[in-house]
C-alpha cells in the first residue's frame, strides 16, 4: 500500500529532528575532525594567533613515522587478536556448559553476564588493584597471594613490565585478562541464544549415526553458529578499538608506552599537549580502522538480505 503525500510529510517531520542532530553531531563533527587533521594546528600559539594552515597529509606521515604510534598499532593488533580469541573460546565453552541446562544454570548465566553491566572505568580500577605488583618486600594483589602461598618465584611486574616478545609487550597481558573478563559473557550469551535455536532432532540423529561430541560440534553446531560467531568477532573488534577507558584507568600508557593505544595517544595529544591536528589525525585513523571492520560486514549482510 502506497503512502499518501500527507503520510510521507508526517514521517519526514517525525524523523527530521533526529536526522538533523545526527547530521550535525555525528557527521558534522567527523567532517570537522577530518578538516583539522589536515591543518598545522599543533601548538597553542597558533590557536591564539589564528594561524591554521593546510599541510595536506603531513600529520599522517609524521604519525606513521612516530615510534610511539608504531608501538600503539602493534599493541592494538595484539590486544585485538588475543582479546577476540580468548572471548570466543571462553564464551563458547560457557555456552556449551549452560546449554546442557545444569542445576542453577540461570544463576551462573547471570553471573557470567554481570561484568558487562560494569563500566570500563570500574573494571580498569578494580583490575589495577588486583595486578598492582607492589615491591618485593611489600607485594600487592596477585603478587601478595603468590607470596602467601609460597610461590614468590612466580611474582611478576604485571602491567609495569617493559619486557616484550616479537613486538608483543608482556604488560598487555593483565589488560587483556581484564577485557576478556568483562566481555566473554557477551559471546556466551550470543552463542547460547543460537544453541537453543538448533533443532534437537538434528543432534539426536547425529548421535544415532555414531557421531562423537567433537564431530557434532565441528560438523553441525559450529557451521550453524558461523553468522553469530562473525557478529561476535565484529563487535569484539569494535570494542577493542574503543578500550580507551579500560586502559587509561588501569595502566595509562605504561612505562615506555608498553600499554599505550592510539586512543590514549589521541587523548594526550589533544587535551594535554594541545596538538589538535595530531589528535584529529589519530581519530580519523581509528575511524578508518573501525570502518575496515564494519563496512565489509554490512555489505555482506545487505547482500544476504
């Protein structure tokens, strides 16, 4: 049934305030950020004097030549990789356990989901206390526990460590653990919803044919759950690029920038060093990184529809 001109006008009138605000406060600000990234607005004196000239891609070139930004990109790569793998592994394992409907299953389901209700700032603060290394004579957190049970040889510097392995800063491990603790429940919830939508007769038929539990999982369950797994990967990758609050409240950039990420660098460049063009350039790079994840997924979804 076609809409009349009056109905179209009413629909547009209802949507226009939202479209206006989105246009200004989302796309308008993105456009302004992109414009600033092409300026030489990197000193406070230029702000006062109004000297903001276009310099083309100079800010981007300097960023990729900057050792700190190179470290940030490696940190982001490793953080995203291990964060996604761990969240998927733990979430899938928990969903398989809960799908068997154990006693008090709903209680455990809520417990596993509870961390998602906590902000990244709270998570970072709490896990900072847990992984705070202290000193050999006065250990804190996990190191204190290891000391009490006689495992002092396993005490470690945690997020203050400056050791690295193949460009992977060891200090990222506590940050990854904190992030996985908060978001593995998300993967569990998505997989559990998918598992409960699988026809039980399909599983029973496979068991009658002599299929093992691993064969049922690898040949039936996992292929069916592929769209859910892909959606979880996209969301988790997006979260990993926005982990500013967690890292900033937990470790900051760390010694020698061992836990630094582009978002932290952007914040410090923009609001502490008044290097607005550098901060805007980092913001645009982060936007492009998110786009590389989201756009192919959206295109594929539209094609399937």
